[in-house]
């Protein structure tokens, strides 16, 4: 059964922002590979690249020469979201690519009254235009900072998925993000919640990593996904080939972890829907 029938009204995708104000936590890697895993189990997925570095676009095989239209043009109002979406090598997975032009977006739209809701409107217009053909999931890859791009993503999202690296400062960064989500919920998007926290780059041989896992689970409880993404060389190699790790090496530990995470995300959606209906 499609997750659309479980979580959304017809034509309305479930929008998840992948966010963490700290860089290097596996956010883009998770966007690419979770999107691929969801598509592999039957979902229609759109990854929206909001990071000026464009790593999600590159990792999904979209060459920079093919980005004449990007999320920059969507946010400036020059075109609609459907016009910039490109299909990837993964059936059911598309991407709205980004370019370095996004670095200047804050200055360009700072004085516009709707500056914080431009992405939200663009996603809604796309869903309305495509109807039943709209994505069932939209994953937004945010930049590693709290700026107008991240605020647009949080204003457009139903929930936030937080990749968290198993390292010493993990909880400090998480606390900052929780405060940001609360601020956005109070001012821009009352429905925003934290969907879950995925622990990334886990090395079981590292005592500190094991302690971080225990601390985060103690602090956030059921919000932490059961699935932990291991530190895996195949996951690191895949972007240089312009492929998600599931295409690069399906059998590696990283690929199998992302497939488990996708199943867990869907199961959590079903649980949330059942609770809402009760």
C-alpha cells in the first residue's frame, strides 16, 4: 500500500526536511540513500536540493551542466518546481537540483513578504498540478546552517528527519536543532514535528560512538530510529560515481541499513496515522 493513502490526502506528498545545523553529519548522504530506498520499495520520491553545494544533485547523477534551471529559480519565482525536476537512474526517484546561485537567495528575496513560504507554495502547486501522480514523499536536503533556505524547508515540511553523527558534540547540535524546530513551529508552521533521529557514521569498535548512541537514546527515547547507519567505505565511494550506494553496492552494510531505515520510516508513518485516527 502506498504511504500516500496512509498519511496524506490525495495528491499531497509527505514532506520531510533533512536538517542539522552542524555539517558533516551524513545529511546529504541520508537524503540520497533514504530517497533511493523509499523508491526501491515502491514510493514515488522527490529530493529537493536546497544546499548551494549541490552534493545531493551530484550524488544522484545530475551533472552541473544539466542544471540550467534549479531550486534557485523556484525560490526567486522565475519558474515552478515541476519545471526543474529531473529523473534519476533510480525508477521512482527524481531530484530538483541546486546550484551555487542559492548563495545569493537571501539578499534577493529578503524584502519579500512571502520569503519564508516560497518552497511551501511551490510544493503545494506541484502536488495540485500532478494530482495522483505527485510524489508520495518529498525529501528536502537542507544546508548545514540556519538561514533562509533552511527556514523555507522547515516551513514547507510536515516533519524533520535529523541525521546525527556518532561523535562527541552530537547532543549539543541536537539541542540547537530542537530549539529551532520549536521556534519555526511557533511562528511559521504549527504542524512541524521531529519525525525521528537517525544515528550515522557508527563504528561499533569505537567506545565513544557506543556511548553517544546510548546518550542520544536516553535523551530522545522513541524519537531515535532503531536503525543505525554504519561507517561504511562503499557509502563514501558511491557519490564519486554519481550513484546512491544502493545502486553502487546493494549488498554492502550501508545499503542494507538504508533499506531498513526506509521501512522504519514507513512503519512510523503508519503508526502516526493510526494514532491520529484513534
